[in-house]
C-alpha cells in the first residue's frame, strides 16, 4: 500500500513526506500521535482572534537560503524581527545582553569604561560567549562576564534544565552570548519572519497530496513494530521493507531498554487579558523571579486589532509521563551517551532512518530541521 512510512508531522517529517510524494512520486503513510499536523510549530486562532503558537513562540530565522526558499514555496511571510527583554533587578533590559543592557544596569562611568574595553578588544557587533569573556585578563571584563552569568544565565538555566550550568554541554552555554553592539534584535539572521497565515497553514499545504495518507491521533507504536531479534520491521502486522523515517523519541520506540532519555517538558499556561497590550515586546524573560521562565504576548508577533490580548507563561518541568511533551533534549554527558546507545539499536534496522530534534537528540531550530530533512532525502532517496 505504501512505499515509505513517516512518523511525526513536525518540519522533519513533513519535509520528507512532501519531498517523497512530490519529487519521487511515491506513496507515504504519515503517522502523527497528536490531533493536528506541525509538531511543536503548530498554531491556531484563539477565541480572541489572535493567532497563538500552541507550543511556545516560534520565529523563523535563518541564514540558510535553501531552507528559507523551501518554506517560501508554501507561504508568504510577515516580516518580523524578534525582540526579547529580560527582567533583571527591576529593569527590563535587551537580550542578548548588549551595550544598551550594560548602560541600563551599570552606573554610567563604569558602563562607559567597560564599553570602551569591549570595543578595544572585539570588533563592533561581535558575539562573545560568557565562557570566553571569563578567560579574559582584564578584571572589568571578567566582572561583566560573572555578572551576566549570575544575573541572566545561572538561575534561568536552573529553572529551564533543573541542572547547574556546568553539567550542560557547551552547546547550551553558547546560546547565551554578550553582544558588543547596540542591535537589540534577538536574531541577526538574513531571513526573519513568521508565515502570513501561520505555521499550521504551511503544513496543510506541504502535505496536501493524494500520495500522502495521514493518520492523526495515532501513536506509531500501535501500527509499527521493530523486532530486535530478527531485525525486521512490521507495519499493521505485516513485514515492511520500505523506508521508515522516525522523528519521535528513540526511547519510546525501543521500550526504554536503556532507560528513559531525559527531555525537559513545559507546562504552558495561556491567559486572556482584558487589556490591549500587556508588555512592550513579544517575549520577556524572567531569569531570577517567579517560577516561569518567560512570558510571550502573541499580538506582537501576529498583529491583530482587539482590545484583548493573549499571553503565555512557560513553566519548565521534567518529562515524567508520556503525556508530558518532550521539548528540549537534556544535553548532559550521561544523556548524550545513552542516546548514542539507542542510535546503535536503530542500526539493526537497515530501513529505519531516525531524524529530527527528538530522534537525533539535538537542539535543532526549524531551519536546521528543514535542512537536515532535505539532506536526508537527497542521501537516501536520490
Ligand atoms: C518552546 C519552543 C520554542 C521554539 N522556538 C523556536 C523558534 O523561535 N525558532 C526556531 O527556528 N525553532 C524553534 N523551536 C524549535 C522547533 O520547534 C523545532 O526545530 C522543530 O519543531 C523541529 O521539528 P521536528 O519535526 O524535528 O520535531 P517536532 O516538532 O517535535 O515533531 C515531532 C512530531 O513527532 C510526533 N511523534 C513523536 N512520537 C510519535 C509517535 N510514537 N507516533 C506518532 N507521532 C509521534 C510528535 O507528536 C510531533 O508532532 C522551538 C522549540 C520549542 C520547544
């Protein structure tokens, strides 16, 4: 009945299904356990009329022209440059921490002195990691690095990961730079925006093809079986020799034989407020206060005329049950090692291709997931 099976309808699975059906004209069975397409990028119209992102704010930003051009085949864009503030010691300062943040938090003379030192040491616009700045000889620069680490990074990391920063990989640390400049945008990529009619509309268009058969509300494990002893794959109880692209978590697929893989989950609480606007920009981070990490107000991302507004508070938590959505892989040495063992298991099945943020246990942004899926398609099917 089908040439390939794709598990998961986020960008990783959707790009593959779209390419297999359109470029190779083959039949795809897409299996998605949620009641909708799009994975964590899914959005929907709230009863106020405002478009909200169901699983936290998603801003498309990339320097990768191939990924941008690919998505642009399915949507027009609303140009949008993301701005994030952090609530620190009673002030809201621009994030990533930059020269404007420095001027807002430090006494004027001290801020000026540090600014001159930063500009003498790095060219304007450089993004320096906190770790690199901590290795500088200059006492003021090390003091600044310590300040940013303590006030912006440390407690946010503890809330987000429930781990002290030194137990996380450099990949996580590197996401917190200090910017030697005054550009208050959160991303500096060449292409930035959000799909004009939202992400869910993009997925609908990508997968609208009679060669793609979609099963929603279906956990792949109910129809798909990987037999570890024989190395055979079964779909609906019959041996299946076609390719299976799997974008879910690998511990789920193999009954947690090496124990559960740690992903952080989120308790997402939406609130409707009877005010036109709640905050100045789309996202405000709360590194030190409250138990949520950030508040997003969607009107800033998708402007909509109404006297009401919708905000989202994100409360990080462990993924304890299957009902907790796995959002962020915990990139500790131990978990990365455990994931490697699961990857070894997948190699017993020559037709199984794990990919995407969950299966590869990688901190992929949307453009990374798209690029990876396009590359896998070329490698495996061209
Ligand atoms: C809170 C948050 C904010 C983010 N913000 C941004 C941003 O601003 N910009 C950006 O570029 N990226 C952002 N990302 C990253 C972005 O969400 C990912 O890059 C993208 O979702 C990766 O797509 P994916 O298909 O690999 O994974 P997912 O979107 O997680 O899709 C995997 C799909 O597989 C399904 N699935 C899993 N197991 C099974 C199973 N057993 N059976 C059937 N279906 C299954 C899941 O239900 C899900 O739909 C953010 C991520 C999070 C968590």
